[in-house]
């Protein structure tokens, strides 16, 4: 599916002398769960507010469903559901009553309330006042409200903020079900790489208001990569043997470091070292975590 649901071109937002978002180009396809990742204050929420028409860009354009947001705002936003920051609700009303208030504004069939309550697994709690809900239940009610108009695009800004592990798992599984079960494309922002890694198909990383990475989650994992450490005698001399096998390596006092390679290639390198008379003491894989790669991209001082 190559249909573009969201495209931005040079999207920027300037506040006096501060640039909150600078020249951001997003590409989100139909069926994506797009993880919009970055440290706190990186520009995620500002970008999302521009996508939803809540604030006007200083420059650049937003296209949703192939249409210019400035020219066809109302028609476009009828196809979008969103939860930005914390959901708003009337605490003294039940979940059903809260959704009924929104349903009347949207003018959708009454049966849609039961449908969205079932999607977020709140059917049994529908008649309870919302003030007695846990934070996770309130977040699920917020997502139910966002789904009430049967949107084609769901935009969620930090939906797992403040939740306990079970609440995070509930929201994550709900988001993962959206494209296949309900045909909904999802943009979900987070400052937690571990969360995005477990649910996103594509990821965009923003830092200091600028996009620094956009690709599939698999590509991100490959970019993070790893190294193979081979503990060997005479590492400097061993470098020549490794080079003759067509591998690049660097040496320290006790070992060689190679970029991650297929098992067959590593076996070939080890066999070559032994044949050349070197003693090979240990072969180990050093994986760089996605968190390490994320910190390399955005800088060590940034908050995760």
C-alpha cells in the first residue's frame, strides 16, 4: 500500500527567536503504524498540532489524504481522530454519556458508541462514572472518543504517558490492532524508543525541531548494528590476515573489532587466523542497543 496519508513539505514553526520545528518532511503511508520519536521538547507535539490544524505553520505545507490542509480543512479533519496530551471528559458522567455528548456533535449513529467501547474493551465499565477510572482506562476512553467518527487516520500524542506497565501493554496492543482489524493508519508520538520498537512499522526521529531519521523499524535496527570482537594474540599482525579475507577490522591491545557480518564470513575469518598461526581465544558479538543508537543520533544530553 503506497497511498500517502500524511505528507509535509518543509514544515516549520518559529516562535520569535526560537525554532520549534524546522523543515520537517513526513511521509506516512496507508496502513502504517508510524512511531514519531524524539526527546521531550524535540518538536513532536508542535508538529502534531500543525498536522491537526490547531496551530498554523510559519512556513511549509501539510497534505492529508493527498489534499492541502489549508484549503480543505473541515473535509480532511472529518477523517481524522486524535488524542493530544490527556483526554478531556466529564468526571461525573459515565463513559457512555461522555461518548454520547461527542456523538451528537459528530452526528454518527448511536450504535457507534457500543462499537468503540468494545474496541477499547470498556463495555463492562460503560455505566461507571469516569472519575472512578484508572489512568489507563481514561486513556482508552480518550482513544474511543477519537475513534467515534470512524477515522481513517488516528493521531496519538504520548498515549502511554504516566501509565503503569499493564496500562502501557493495553494501549500498545490496541494500537497494534488498528491497521489490520479496523483499517486505521496510526501516527503515535513517544519519547520512549522501547515502546515505538514494539509497535511501529515505520519510525521518524526528531531532535531540536529537525527530522534526523525516517525509515522502517527494521532499517533502524540495521543502522544500530553491532560488532564482532575476536580476542586473539598479536592483534596488529592479525589485522593483515583479516584484511586478506575481505573484512575491515580495527585492533586494540587484545582483540580485533569487526563490523557485524554473516556467520559464514566470521567463520572464514576465524579459520584464516588459525591457519596463519594465531591463537583465537574468544569470539563474541557486541550488540549496540536501539537506545544507544538513539542517543548517538540525538546526543547524550537528551532526555529519553
